[in-house]
């Protein structure tokens, strides 16, 4: 595994919403370069950039028209090369967002594939043999070209599915994983990765990594495919990091990914913590973390404690954390995120408590997600410092509230969410047991009960983390010998007669 992942703390940037340097109302790569010192100052030492390749932006760049070209609205390939160099100059690393499962209908591969004459791209996508037969269990397009067939789509109708083959072939038009078309698709994927890694990026976050092989029994074919990718990377780019959008670490880590996210979809129970009617981290104290812990431990054991299970504060597909939690509750949530194994991911703006904007008209295929993608709020200048463009030229509406949080205001307030997150990152980086590879043992995680308590450990130290988001004091039995408190928010936890009393709305990191 890439050594730099041991203490990586990621910052996710939605490029069109981060920082605009040419006053066109859209963020750009030079804008990211301009803010690298801010990100490093927060304590983050790694970046994940959402898709920045040429695209018609029907799905915010997840509909790629050319994998080898930076979208002109963000800059040029030379700007990307400069970004990689500036990131490395600061001792940081950067992942690009790779979309291997589909392209845009505007991609040259698809245009060639849609022709009736056989050519090298005919089998690049999942097509049936005639327009009257639809692919099993998938959305599809038909009647849009002269080619006789229906083409599967992965998500929106402008995203035709690339062909990596079928694990179980049950129809004449389905191709096996080792057929020429699927093999050529896999080689094309390797070429794309080779291009950007050679330019200086440090790896990829892989969109819908679980979805490539079709009719795939328990993910076996997709796992095998990613193992081939891992072998290629080990040979040519051994330090390249791979993070999967899969949500099942026991599968993705088998496939050779270094990291997997615990996501808002799938079986992780991540939503129980932050995004549901009664989140565990809300002070009302009606939440339940036990099912999350059970599933976490199940994944931890199945993956044989190899690789990293990563917990994000949010991302471009979720409602913002601040939609469910107050800034004070978010401090406790970040104490949890930044003290768990795996590499933490902070979604841009979550460090200042940016809000979810209600009832926005969909922008670039965002629909309800649009409200989590609004432009970053830097200061009290025009457009909150995001862009010098006229307000009506911003590609998306900002939070226009008079009390909207900004980086400038948060940095000036010693008690702000920003400063608490910065402090938590410093604590994490000062204690190896709290970093990516430290082990975890839950000592209290009962159904419907508070607090949540776990021990992080490595060969050097053991640290008890006790989090009580509830507005009532809580307690649990423990024979652990507690020493120094290395971090606390709220009042101090006390251990007497084998019972730990945890004050309301508090978190303690305690050396054992």
C-alpha cells in the first residue's frame, strides 16, 4: 500500500464550485492552486477532485466526452500538470475522479460504436443484437442511431455503459469477460490511468467501481477485473492509490483497492449516524449507532483488516451534514470521523458548516443533490469571494443568507467549527494509533444507547475515544485504566468504581 495513505486526510473538491479565477462564474484548476495553502493549513494533506475532463456536463462531468482532456472551463492539461506539481510541492497528494463504467453519448467511442458498420468500437459498449430486445435489468437507449440494437445505460440516458463483459452469459448478445470487446475496454481504461499517472496524479477515486461486469455473481467478475488493474499498477505505478465507490469493503479490498467508502447507499448504516430522522450525533439523543458498528465490524473482519474503510463528512451526492446537525453537533461528528480508522474525507465547505440549499432548480443533473454543490463561501466580498463574475452569471446560486458561514468569519472565531476540525486533525496526526491503520475495538455501542466508545491502538499506544452527542449524561461499565486526556470537547469523562460517566454533548480522547 502507498505509504502516504497511513496518515492521509482528504479534502474533496467539486471543481466548478470551489474558486473561480477568470470571472466566468465557474471554478477552475487555477482556483484550486490558489487555495492549496488554505487546505494545507486546515491540516488536509490529500485531495480528491471530482471529474474535470471534457464533458457536456449532463451529469456534472460524470458523463465524460474525452478522458484525455481537461474541460476547457476548468483550464488545460498544462493547468492539471501545474496543479499536480503544486500539490506535491506542499507535501500533499491528489486523486482524480475516474469514471470507468460509462461515457457521455458525445464520446467518440460511442459515436463510432453506434454506427451500423463494424469497427474497433462496435463492442466497446453493451449492445443487444436488435432494437426490440432490451438489456436485462438495466435502463437502455434504442432508436437513436442506425445501429440495430439497444444500448444499456448506467445511470442517466446520456451515459451508455461500457462493455467489460458478463460474468454469466445467458443471451447471444452478451459477451464474456475475455471476449475481444471487453478486453479492449479494459486496456483502454489502463491507458487512461497510465496517461494521468505519468503526468503526476497520485491515483484515482473510482466512480461506481462495483458496476463494471454485468450479471456478476456476488461481484466475482468485477473483483477479478480490478485485480488485473491492480497488477498493472503494481508493475508500472506501485505508489498509485485507488479508492472505490463500492460501499462493500470486503469486496473492493479483495479487488485490490486500497480504500473503500462507507456510503449513504448500500448496507453500511452510515446514514444512522448523520443523515436520518434521528441521527446518532443529534443532541436529542434518539439515535442508534449499533447497527453501524455491527456492519463496520463485519466488513472489518471480512476484509481481514486489510485496506482502509473511509468515512466521509459528506460528498457531492449527499445532503450536507449541516442539514441534519447544528455546528456544535457537527464538532462531535467530526471528532468521530477524525478518530476512526481509514482515511477521513472532508467535503469542501463542511469544515465551515456550509448549508444545504433547499428547492434549487437542478443544475447539471444534480436534482436534489444540487443544494449540496453550491459555490464555496470564502469571505464577505462579492459572491462570498468565490467569483468576480456578476451574480447572475454564477453557474449555480449561492447561499444568499446574511448569516452564511464563511472561511474568513470562521477563522476569526476561535470557537468555530473550522478551528475544532483543525485541532482534531492536529491531534490525529500527533498520535499514530488514531491514524489510518490503527486498530479499533468497540467497548460500548449498545442499541439505542449512548455513548459510543472505542479503543484505537497500534504498537505504540492505546487511546479510548468516548463520544456522547446526547444532551443527557451517559455511562458504561469499563475496567480500562485511564490516564491522560489528550483531547476533550465539553466536560471531562470520569471513571469511578468501574463505571465511566460521560457528560452530555462531550467527547474525550483518553490515553490508556
